[in-house]
């Protein structure tokens, strides 16, 4: 039984928590002075050697609350594993390892090692042989090393279980018990989680000694700085509502959660097709690909990360402005974990949920679970979105004019004035081209940025009842009805941009990157009703027909096709992830029923063939050769 409950609300200074000078120096270097409530509560108890059960919401600083005492417990002169930290996912294990490395910066000789599935055994074995003092890993891979005899636990002083509720939901209870049974009985044990349901209480009672419960007394489980809202929307119009909200609030960094891997892939493809910078994160991706995506997202190389719940555990990016529940989570715990990705460390954030039909009752259940109110929002109209875009553009224009940091084009303007054009007409024409107008025919015309280049689409989303759309919406193709054999072709070479004009405002991060004007795509191939007959008949009619390749590209053949659910982005991401080469070296991707052709830069062809022949796509081992 838990012996005592401790409630802390007032933060303390780290210098008051009994930490060593080396650790305080590292914390000061990170720019922190005050400890978060969970840190102020847990660190002194852990430093005394007592068992702890820590409970507070995601993003409250739990990692440092157990990492700092763990570092203090290590004897760096002894080459043996002394602290074991269990995490539910590889992403969270990596995040915890990074935090440990930062805090142990001035602890000489201390070695922390992440151990998780999807990574090479050789690297992990080398680290374990060197005597990793702190091992951070997932239960499955920890068990593998225990069976191999490469991980010895007899010297373990402290075991920490992070996000215990998630590990139990993922089915790791038996592994956790076996691991705890393999550690010394006199070890110190710490459980940390956002929620403490009955199964976790049973584990605590069985494997802890007089544990002290530390939880933050609060009225709600969710972060108070996160604005929570839901929209009632038909499933068919979710994508339209998503893009309207992105444009309305001008989000630059966000996470979009879906319940299935298929939905993640589909949504990421649709967002990229509409000019947004998005990538995916789910369990079917290799570890190298997931690491590449997360590194890109942390550096703001992406606008939106589309992810499943399991893959997104451990995402710790401070500047996430919004979390979208594109699919409503199955329970309140998942909702708490999802929206905890924004509003971190006192920052403001938005949590936006899409609700369809009877899912509104799930919102009520989530409200009861989190003890907070989720506001109902009205979907924005097309006019509101267009007005928001205009205001953003005007703000940029004002900033550029006030700064004076632009190249003057007085001679060009004087020529137009001499030809009889009014100054207001000249400015209006320039803004027309920069803010959603048609691109001028001249090759030297500047290409507008993403938000300004994308003109307002006809209202495919049903307008609010108090307004009428100017024209009936055009027929809409549903995202699920994509043709089974998509062909990816790289965009044509971009024309050289003209010198900057007085109205061309510089834009930071992603949206400053100019994008080519949207061109009409060729009509998609009609879907085959009987893939086994229609597609084979077509192939028999033209057995040698292949799209032309350029002289500097080489065509490769891969033994996987549309029947496996492969889309062009799967091929591009696999090549980029396995080789480390930029996506630009990949040309056209022509997907057939049982195989596909892909054009790649000729100088990299042999390297791509050798590396792809050792990998899998859609859980199938692939073979690659020159076509």
C-alpha cells in the first residue's frame, strides 16, 4: 500500500534539492533555475533512497525528476549497469537518453546507453561491453539482451518505469515483471505515469517497498495553457476543415493524430499534394526513417507531423503550436497524452478534435475523465479563411516597409508610371501576383510562398447555416478512392526568380520557401475492378512499354507494386532513409500491380540497389535491379 501522499504546487530552486555541484552546473547551463512541481517533490525523496510513485500530466518535467537522482546514484568508477530505465517506445527511450546526457554533462566517466528494437545489436553490444552505467530501453529489447546474457542486472541499484500506463496498455506487463524479478530485491524502484489505474497499483504493491506517492494536486489532468476545442464535421469533410483551420490560424508547427497507419499515409499524401510540408510517423517505418523524420520535425524542417498514438510517444518538441485529433482517441488517457505534445513548459497551445456523428458522446466521456471543459467550435467559412490570409500578408508587408530591408526598383516603377499606369494600379497588380493571383507569363516572375500561392478553393466544406456559398460545391473525390497505381513525377525545373520587390516580405522557416504554381495534374488511371485480370491484360497488350527516362537517370525495377498498397512516397522515403541521400535524386515512380519502376540519379544507382536489397517495404522483403 502507498504509505503517504504528498502534494506540491510551489516550485523550488534546484539548489535546494540536495543535488551535487556537477549536476547543478549542468542544469544552470541548460538555463533552468526553478524546479517544476513534480521535480521539487520527487527529487528529494529519490535522493533519500526511497521508492516513489510519481503522477503528473505529460510535459510537466517527469524525466528530469527521475533522471537527476539516477545520475547521482551512479558510481562511475564501477563498470556495471547500476540504473535501469524502462520506456514504452523507442522514441521515448531516445528522449530520456538525451535528457540524461545533458544532465550528466559534467559527470566524468558516466555512460548512458539507449537499448531498443530496430537498432543494430552490434552498437548496443559494444556499449554494454564498455560497461554502460545507465541503460534506457524498451522491455522487449531489454529482455532480448537478458536472454543473450549481454545485460547483467545484479549490480542494479535503481529501476525506473516511465509512462507505466502506456507500457501496460501495450501488453508489456509480463516482461516488466520478469525484468523486476531479475533485479536485486534491495533495489530502489520508481514508477512515473500520467495516470495510475488499478493494474499499476497492483505492480506497485508487489514490487515496491513502502513507496511514497508524489502527485500534483490539480483540478484537471490536461495542461491549463492548452486551449481545447472540438468541431462536429462529417468524415468526408475532415480534410477541408483541417486545411481551413491551418490557414485561419497560420500554424507553422503541428502534430495530427490518426488512429490507423493507413489513415496516416493517406492524410500525409493529401497534405503534401495541397502544398503543406508534412511527413508521417507510424510503426511500419524503419527506425532509420523514423529518426530522420523526428530530426527534421525537431529542426522545424516540417510543418506537420502525421502520426499514430504508439509512434508519437516521447515526442518532445517545445514549439508545437497545435495538436489535431483528426481521429478521436479511443479513451481519455490517449487524449491526455496526445494534447500533452503542445503547451509544453508553460507555453500556449491548441488542441483541436474532429467529431463525427455519435462521437460527440466520446467528447463528454473525455471531459469527465480530464475534469475539464472542451469548447465546441464553429467551422470557419471560406471568407474568414481568406480574410485571415489577407491579414497575415498585410502584416508581412508592413514589417518589410518599416524595416526598409528591400531592394528598390524605382526605375521599373517610373517606366510604368510614364506609360500611364496609376501607382495604385501598379501596387494592386503586384499584390495580385503575390497574393493568390495567376502567375505572370514572364520566366523571371517570383514564385509566391505557400500560403499566398494557394488560392481559395471552392467551398467543398459545408458552410455555416447563416451563410450561403456563392456557388454549389464541385464534385469531390474522397481520399479513400485513390487510384491503385499512382505515378509520381518530379516537378519541372523552376524558373529563376526575379529580384525582390518592395512588397516581397521575407518569411522565416518553411513558409519562406517559394513553391511553384500549382499545375493541372494528368487524369488518374481508372481503378481496376479485377486486379488479377484487367491489369494483367493491359500488361500483356504492351509488355515492353516504359516511360522514358532522362540521360542522367537510371531506371530500377522493384518487386512490389500496387497490390501491396505501395504509394510513391513509400519508395522515396525508403530510398532516402536507407541511403541518407536527398529525396531530390529520385525521379518518376511508376507503380504497376506486382512491381514498379523508379528513376534515380545514375551515379547513385549501384549504392541504392545494394542497400535496398537488404530492406523491407510494407513488411515484404524487396528485390531491386536495373530495369
